[in-house]
């Protein structure tokens, strides 16, 4: 059971980024370690010169003369040398922070030519989605994605919930906007918003709603969006829910049942052999 779920998990992890986007998307919980995949499809006898950056911000660099870390990434990033020589240029990013979250920019891995350092080749881009909370909801139910803006000093709250760049819901006072596919299903009640509660109410949850949602408060004067919350919504199907709930005991029960069946089979076989021997001996005795 556990092995099966692990392999399904890995399968979805491997398949998802490729099919969803030409770029790779990695999701990570705040505080966890994220692996930003990268491959150079080549072995190196000498350590190649590689560089990871996030937009124009320098993240990490490794070359024959050591490593450099970007200012916001001190002690948190590495491309292990032994892996790099094998062509594995994956970035290990420890203690993931909400500020590592980059929607509008990606982590870019570059290979710098040894003989000509001006010759830089982009290898791949990884989008990192960092979330601080996970919310689980059942298909058809109503999910509440938590958000609180009380720590921000603004008078008139202007809230925006987005999936990437796409707006799901927006409210400023009485005026609100519901994004495509969310008509009649989403709201941040006005009275709650005024109290500092910017939680999104998402009705009639469907499987396609499973993704990462971000809430922003727009600053009154500049209209600059300030990221408040990143929430990962997981959607459970009804049948799946029942299976999930009883997975541990049913798994155990399945094992028990199997054991009982095997025992009964062995006992039956032994009994049959005894009966056969008994009949055969009786037959021999009566025929002699
Ligand atoms: C690449 O290296 C990372 C650690 O740097 C490791 O976790 C990962 O498994 C490696 N990937 C492959 C395909 O070897
Ligand atoms: C915030 O608002 C949501 C929905 O409007 C509600 O379910 C939740 O209880 C509110 N939270 C608090 C702390 O008031
Ligand atoms: C909920 O959504 C499904 C499609 O995902 C739709 O068929 C159904 O009518 C909706 N139910 C309500 C009560 O809006």
C-alpha cells in the first residue's frame, strides 16, 4: 500500500511538470528543502562552471575555483560537486522561504563555457511555488482558503486572489470581480474583509480547482500588490475519501484476509493429502 502510494506520488511528480508546462514547476512547503531539477546530459572530468539565478538575482555558482552564494541564499543553496560532474546540475534549496516564491520570474540554470566565460548557455528554467499552508477539500464541498491582512497598515482593503497571473477573485469595498470559471463560486465577504479577514470562500470545489492560490492586498496609494498568503488546495474525490479514511485498517484487514486464505488453503491441501493416503492404504489393504 505505502509503496504503491509512493510510486504514484513519484509518477505524478515526474509527469506533472512535463505535461503542464514547458518549464518545470516545483512546489515546496515553507521550511522544507526543494530540489530544482537540472541535467547537463554529459559527464565532466573537470567541474563545469554553472550558475543559478532567479531573474537577475544571483543565486548560486560553482566552478573549478569554488562556490558563491547569492545574498538571499547564504547557507541554503548547493549543487553538490560529485553530482555536477555526473551532469546533475540540480539545485538543492534548503529552508525554503516565501520570498523564494517566484511567479513572474524563474530560476534559471546557466552553463558557462570554460574557455570563453562570455559564452553562456541557458540549460533550463524552474518555477518554484512556495506555499505556507495546505487546505484539503472534498469534491462538491465549500473550501475556505485562509488569509489575514491585519498586520498590514491600510485603510481600505483591496484583495486579490490569484492562480499565477490569473485573477480568481478581487474585491474593493462593494465592488468585486469573479474570474473565468469561478463565476458564482468565489467570494471574500465584504464584512469579513473589513475585519481583516481576506479568506476566500470557494464553493462547489471540483478536481480542477486543485492548485496553488495566492492572496494579495493592493496598497491603497501605489496599487502595489503585497503577497499575503500562498495556499495549496488539495481536492479529494468522494470515493477516494472513503478509501483514504479506511486505508490503514483495510490494508491491515486485506493482509489478514490473505493470511487466513493461505492458511486455509495449506490446511485443506494437507487434509486432502492425508485423505488420499488414507484411501490408498485402505485400498491396498483391501486388495491384498
Ligand atoms: C541530483 O542531485 C541531487 C542532489 O544534489 C539528488 O538529490 C538527486 O537525486 C540527483 N538526481 C539524479 C537524477 O541523480
Ligand atoms: C474568515 O472568513 C471566512 C469566510 O468568510 C470564515 O469562514 C472564517 O471563519 C473567518 N475567520 C475568522 C477568524 O473570522
Ligand atoms: C458543481 O459543479 C459541477 C461541475 O463541476 C456542476 O455540474 C454542478 O452543477 C455544480 N453544482 C452546483 C450546486 O452548482
